[in-house]
C-alpha cells in the first residue's frame, strides 16, 4: 500500500475505535468497496460469465473475506 492508502486505513481504524462510525456506516463502506471491486462469489461469477467454477477458481483474482471466496473483477 502507498502512504495515502495507509493513512486512509489508519483514519478509518481510529474512527471505529473511537465509536465515531456506526455499524450502518461500516456496512455502507463495505458495500461501496464491494461495488468498486465488482465482488462476486466464485459461483455467481461463473454463472454470470458462463464459465466453469473450477476455471474461475484457478484463473481469476480470488480473495477470501469473511470465510467466503470472492472474485475481484474491476478491470
């Protein structure tokens, strides 16, 4: 991460620790980030792009969040 990204993460962390951000706001931030990343489960991504599950799992940018695997496709 670059310096600006580290500052954003640090600021968000501090705001959460100081109870200045509500759960509703945090959910909105997660939704916004998910939309920018075009996050989809492997299964949903495979279905929407007519690809096999294993093909997606092995050849796409897959990350694990909240014990679930998601594809990032924001190109």
